[in-house]
C-alpha cells in the first residue's frame, strides 16, 4: 500500500484508494496532503495547549483554512504547492511554539524536515496517515470530525475572502483538530465532538450566507441562459464569488464573455452580478462533465476551488488556470497581491486569442430560491400546502458524481408525484434541473437555493415553516430528505442538518466508507440515517 484515502464517495470499491485515487490523485500528493493535515493538527494542539487567543492569530487562521481547503477532494493536485504550503506551516507552527520544553507536544507539533526528500519520506511514514489510528471506530470518528472541519474551513475561507470571520469557528477548529491527536478521548467523547462539529457547520454556513448576501444582495428568482454567444469567453468554476466579481470587473469592455460552470451557476442569482452584460450564462452540467465540456468550450477556464478533474489533453490543460486553494501541475496559478487583489489579465488575453464556445444546448434554467426569496413567496407556499396542492417537499441537496448509480436521483425526481416540490442546493441539482418538471400554482417543482453551502437556506426555510405551522418538531413537517454526497463539504452539510435535529435522512448513493460499522450504527440509532435502495422502495418509504 502506498497511500490511503477514503474521504470521498467515489473511493475505490467503497473501501479506500490505496494505490492511486479514483479522482486521479497520486500517492505522493495524497501523502503530502496527509502531512499537511498532520502539521495543521500539530498547530491546533499548540494553540490549545498554550491557550493562545485566536484573535491574535490572523495569518495562522487564514493559512490553516487554506491548507485544509487544499486537501478537499479535487481541489489541488499540485505536489509543489503542497511542499511549499507544508514548509510555510511548519515555520508558522515553530513561531507559535517558541519554548518547546514547556508542554508535552505530539510529534505533529514538533517534527522537523530539512529537505524536500525528508518531507516526502515523513509524508509516507506510518505515524502521519489515517491508518496511524489503529482502533477502527476511533479512526472513523476522528476522520468524520476532520472531514466536517474541512467543510468548515472551505466555507470559512469564502466568508473570510469577503471580510467576514467568527473567532468561535477558529476556536472550534483548533479544538476539534487537536482532539484528533488526543488518545485520552473515548468514542463517546468523539461522538459529542461530532455533534459540536455540526453546530459549527450551521454557524459557518450562516456566516457565509451573511457575507454573500450583505455584499452581493439576496439571491432572486433568475432564468439562466444555457446557450452561447459568438464572442471569445472565459469559463469560471468553483465556489468563490469574490473571484467571480473580480473576473467580471476585469473583463468589462474587453469583448470577452464570462460563463459559469458547475457550482458557480448560482452566481447568476445575485443582484450584484446582473449588471454585467457580458455575464452570459452557464455552460454545461456538474463538475465531472468538464471532461467533454471543456473541450467544446474553447476558451480558458478559471478554477476558484474544487472540483478539478485531471484533463485528458495538453490542449485543455493549457487553457486551465487555478487560484486560491485550487491547483493542478502544469496549469498557471493566479495568486493575490498583498492587498488581496488578483490580476486576471493573462486569462483575458488568452481568451481573446481563442474561438467562441461551441453551443452544446439551448434554453434556460431557473434558480435563486434561497431563504429570502422563498420567504417572499411564503404566503403562496403556505396556501398551497394548506389547500393540499403541495403534499410534500423533498430536500435533494448535496453533490453530484460520476457513478452510474446516480441515475437513481434523476429517476427519483422524475417519478415523484406532481404534488411534491424538490428543494435543492449544491451540484446534486444537475441530475434534475434541466428536466421539465412543471410547477404548482406558479411555484416551480425544483427550487434551487444555490451552492452546497446554501443548504443553510433550506434549513432556514424548514425552521420558518415549522414556525408558521406551529409545530414542536422539525420532523413533523411534510419534508423528506434524500441527500447525495461526494466530498467533504457535504459532510459538514449533513452534520449541520443532524445538529438541527433532522431525522430520517437518506444518504447516497453509498454510505461513507470512513464510517465503521459501529459508528454507522450510532448514526442510525441516534439520527435514523439510512442509505438508499431502489427508487420505488425509497419513494414508498419517503412518501409515508
Ligand atoms: Fe480516492 Fe476520493 Fe481520496 Fe480521491 S479523494 S483518493 S477518489 S477517496
Ligand atoms: Fe459539487 Fe465538487 Fe460537492 Fe459544492 S463542486 S457540491 S461535488
């Protein structure tokens, strides 16, 4: 075995990637990701043991978020970027420690490497990786918490880019990561910490919602064009709205159009971006479809976050640019200057030398049903529920993926009775957002709140409905949850829903490989989580 990773839904044989990642991640990068997380856990222990005030740790907090984000599935495949980041984090860690003799610190907080060779050797050593924790249940809980924290770091970084932060999130992150090095903690302690991770998942999604909406306005119902125009263009992918704003500003009056891909689609729903005439529409479907869609797009592509699929041809690779936590070897990376500004001139000039995108579909998709917009329609929605026109809501949020078994979600959406509404967020929506599922009294049957972090909106909507219908328990609402997951942001969304008391969540297309049998049983007992079976059976169960 040369690597061990089981953090995403597509992990090999639903057990673990042990030779090479199904995502394309190679053993050297996988091991360096483990080492980066190891250093970050060491830093967390130092912060905890020394009782450092997170408000004084601005650079460390920010670099810890970035480091963690780089290890999320499909975010960064660049070995050199990891080597540089590990070196940076060891330096920051050592500055924090100063007096090493004062505390009993874990190897993660004290190890040193003097060369890149030594770093790579350390990265593949047994004490660093996931399997360093021998007890299967403790390992499972430690990884569940770690993946939840990865989601917190990703959403926290987006909020921070807009200038919003919450010291409680940093405090919790250090507490949780330090706990994953602490052999004194029992499985029960770690279950408690898992619930707390969900609590901070709600906090970080609320923070990001506040950051996005205060800067860019509340998402509103929007029809997004999925066809193309005859101008050279740039495709922007990932989740970072600050990068989208900078790209739209810099492409104004250049003759270059901008299109969104995958999780950037909800950018169109924000009022602040509607003023750009060259912000043309969305090109293609969810992340994994980039393999064919980037070929026909013809212009440069900017990745602001995950999900990158290793490009098949040099021609496409030469058109890919990355920024922030994203990275791919051989692709140009755009860094921010000291004022946190990014210069996209290179990409714009590159676009001008390339052909306009090839049309792959035409028409429009509708979205923008985040909490504020749905509240504006509340009377209409409540009337439709009271009169029986809407029988049930189905939350089908989360991620999409390559597995054939995900056809389940398209069929499920198609076969839902016509008096039901789908509430969605995240790239899971691409399984059904282009189907013509109609509307109920003018309310579309697929309500897209936005990106995966906008699952927060779905929770706000559920809590509001609970209030309107004067119910005691969120589970008494006519809402069923059939959620698809892929990477670690979906883990924090799930933990957040569990923290809010949502029960009977169906999770698919497979349950996480990192859940040991005992840990999976705890989730089943405590929260009635279940996997998926067949469309017919699950439909029966969920329609009640
Ligand atoms: Fe495998 Fe997923 Fe890890 Fe990639 S991220 S190596 S596919 S488990
Ligand atoms: Fe999608 Fe990669 Fe999860 Fe933000 S972009 S939801 S998978």
